[in-house]
């Protein structure tokens, strides 16, 4: 264990070592080519190559350098660790609001996700992110404990114009909050009555606020008090597959909502 940690420390203490090993794991390079690729000084590159050759992670045939089989193994593993930790640094700020216990996919699928958080200059940035996705999508599916006014307006407009198909499954409280608002009830009725939309109510609370916009899955993240804390979206195939299956499950076990259900 100690020796393995020593090797990890050896790489972690030098970005030039990591980058050199990564580059050589893909192809063979002369010293001149490698120096241009790594953008390191000649003395630095010499030390890095000597260190990597000592560990038999890199070989030299008199003309070019290349990673050995074990060098390729180390490069792949360390690059994956690097990417994971880099992504984790971003996920760390929103992880507490993600219902991870309900998500039946490898959490590493979110390492390339787009994370949007409120800021002083853009307090509504997460909402603007989902509105942007909704505006450019032909097929939208939602399963959620909430349905906000801005999303309702954009979906209604696109569905009525005929350029979007919408299916939504909501917790009853999500629709009740809109139906009880005299200004929002009519737009909701128009959406429910439109040919390209169908809304269903699931009797139990849905623990997510998930939108599938074409091939992108978007999670809206709120804290226990309902305060918006951020959003995350991804086109990862595993996450998209999970979201579609989850939507289908909620859809199958939900009751259709009709315009008559929204009458005062």
C-alpha cells in the first residue's frame, strides 16, 4: 500500500510527469516533438523522462520515446482519477441536493455534466438553463414534484405552435399549486387540451425534478425549504436511459389529467 501511495505521490507532484506519460501512452515521440507537445524546458523534460524510464513506464529505442504496457496502464488509471477528482470538485457544491439514493446509475456518469448554480449576478441561472433547453427541444418529458410558471409558458407555447410534444408526470401538489393560481390556471388548461401534450398525476410525491429535453436530462435541485440551489444536465447515455425508464414507470402508474379536472 505504501509503495502504491509513493507512486501516486510521485505523479501527483508533477503535472509534467502526468502529461508526458499521458502523451506517450497514445503515440511515440522524439524528444523534440515531445518538448513541443509538453511545453516544458529541456532540463525539465530530461528529468521527467529519466524518472519515467527508471520506473519502466517509458521506453526509448534510440529515436523515439513511448509508454510501455505498464506505463499505459498507469496513464489511463491516473488520468481517470484526475478527471474524476476534477469533476468531483464541481459536483461537491451540489451533491447534497441530488437524490442519489434514488438514482439507479453509476454516479460517475455525471462527471461530464453541465452544472449551473445561482450567483449574485445571475441568481436565476438554473432556471434560465432549463428554459434554454426547453426552447430548443422537439420532445420534452418531465417527472417532477414541481412545475414552474416559466417552464409552463414555454412548453405551452411550443406545443400549441405544433413544434413540440410534451408528456409530464407530476406530484399532485405541483399541479395544485398552478391550478389554484387564477393567472396560471388558464395556461395549464390550454396545455392539457392541446393535441401535442398529456399530463398525468402520480398519487405519491416524486422525489425528483427531472426534465428530458430530446437527449438531454436536466435535474433541478432545491433544498428542503424549496430554495433553488442549482441544476445539472447531461447527455450521458446511461443517465438518459435511466430517466426514460423512470418516466415510463411513473407514467404507467399515474392518472391522466383533463381540462375538466382544472375547472373551478
